[in-house]
C-alpha cells in the first residue's frame, strides 16, 4: 500500500508522528508533498503581502532542509 504524507505547517521529520507512522507502516513506498498556496502571494486589503519576504525565505530554506533530510533517509 502506498502512503502519502502531506506537509502543511509542520516541516520537521524528527518528532513528526505522521512521518514516523507512514514510514514504519508502509508496505510500499511513501510519497511526500507540500503544496504552496498561491493565495500567499496576494496582497491583503491593508496593502501587505499575506506572506512577507522573510517568511518566504524561511519557508524556502525549511523546504530545502526537509528535502535534504528526506533524501538522506532514502525518500524524496
């Protein structure tokens, strides 16, 4: 059985119960996904971006780190 892990807000592997369960219980492969919500690029009614530049940079760095950690464990 193939498992899917959808990363939403918690991008950690070490103490992520969903990742642990999926990788331990999977009889087949596990797919990992993160969906970037295009609404984060919108400007609010106050004229501010929903997701500021520092947060976008942090998110990008966190996703690269997550990808590196998954690859180190034989996943992508």
